[in-house]
C-alpha cells in the first residue's frame, strides 16, 4: 500500500524562506527610507538658512524678515541670512526658491501678490503655484493713499473728483507691486484717470512724492509715516478694513463709502513644495515662538501689520480667496505686465 508523506517538499520550504526574506527586506527598506526623514527632523538646521526676500531691501517684508531671522537664529542656533532678489513683482525671487533644493535651507519671505495677482497679471510665470507651499501667513497690512502736502485735494473724495477731470500720476514700488495693483483698483472702482509711474522700491516711490514728480502714491504706511507726521506728505485714507494705529486720524476707505478700494497685503513664508514635513514643522514651531516674542510684536506694530500666524488649510483658503478676487479685478481692468 502506498502512503503519502505530510512533510513539506523542499520547493515549498524554499518558497516560504524566500517570502520571509522578501518581507524582511521590505521592512529594512521602509526603515531605510524613513531614516533620512527622522534624521532631517533631528538634525535640522545643521547649517545657515537663507531667508530669500523677493522685494528690495528696506521695504516692510525685508524689515520683518531680518527681525524674524534674528529671532530664529537664537531659537534654532543657526544663522538666518537675508538675501534680497527683487524684480518682476516678486517672480524672480519666488522662482529662485521654487527651484532650490527642498531641504528647508532656502525659505521665501514675500507677499501674497506674487501668488494671488501675478498669475493673472503676467503673460507667463517662471514657476507654477504647485512648486511652492505656504509655511505660514505671518500677517496682513493695509496701505496709505498719500499725496504731497501741497496738493489741492484735502480728502480722497476731492482727489477722485479732480482725477476724473485730469489724469493723476501715481508712484509705486514697481510694476505688479501692491501699490500698482491698489492704484488700478482705485481707478477701476472710482472712474478716476491715472498714470502709473513705477519705481524700484518703496523708498524711491516716496522720494518721487516728496519731489513732486508724481501727485499720489498708495504705499506701505511705515514708508510714508515720518513724512506724514512731519507735514511733508498728506495721507488721505488707508486701504485696510480699519484705521491704522499708526495714523489713527486718517479714515479707512470703507468709512468713506469706498469699500471696493479695500486692499491688504499678506506677508508669507513659503518653501519648495517637496520640503519634508518634519523640517516644515520645525520651521513652523520656531516661527510661532518668534511671533510671540515682545520684540517681534513691536516690529509688527511698527510695520502696521496685524499678526495672523496662519498655516495649512487656513493659509491655503485665504490665498485662494485673494487670488479669486484679484483675478476678477485684473480681468476687469485689463492690466498686463510684460
């Protein structure tokens, strides 16, 4: 009589061993892949970090970047070096960050208009929105509608009435800058006629006002504050949703029945989209701590900036809402920048 053995064949034993070996290899590979991420979190930052500012030195975002860099250097024990790369409404600097290694050592400190307005304003963009992601929206700030102290118009409604008859010249920090956008919004909403005169930064735009090269400018409040306080310039209104603590006697545009002129700038920290989440988390935590420091709060107040410290979904939603609004405005005005 023939009997059948219950002992597994040698080929079956080999297959089982191979499956075990394969499982062990996969586990080792998974550990190997996760190790760099864990190591990045544990060792970051291990060298100086670059804060790339995509607007000229001396402007509000540059001032904020330098203050935050000092605070983060103390907290993370590595230098945070500011590198200014202005031009093309912030596109040049943003593109440099988008194309930098996604390792947390190059961080964009900029403003939202590069991402919310420029895609509508420029015929082509050097980077895609998906190339960068918001690390944090640091704060928001309005602008001041300013004229020379010798200007005939003493109020914004008076200025509008004059500009409907004769075009008014406006200075700004450059093509595609917040002041340029705000001036176009002003013209579109009021029917006033304007001639935009771009300069290379806020400081030259203010000097143009002081030198009577232009009749008006919509400029970051800290940039014109000393001249307004000294009587050399006159602030007719601020573009924020409420009055500026720096110029409490100056009305907000909404108070004048001109709510369509409301315009705020968002200050952003952005990183390449592929930056590891543990590295981003280290940066976010450091920024949150820095934003709570008395010296940073004082700096924000001096820049007429409301602290937001928004991250993740809140930041993405705010930027998307702004982009939709400005897209409608750019389309209706026919604005273009070559």
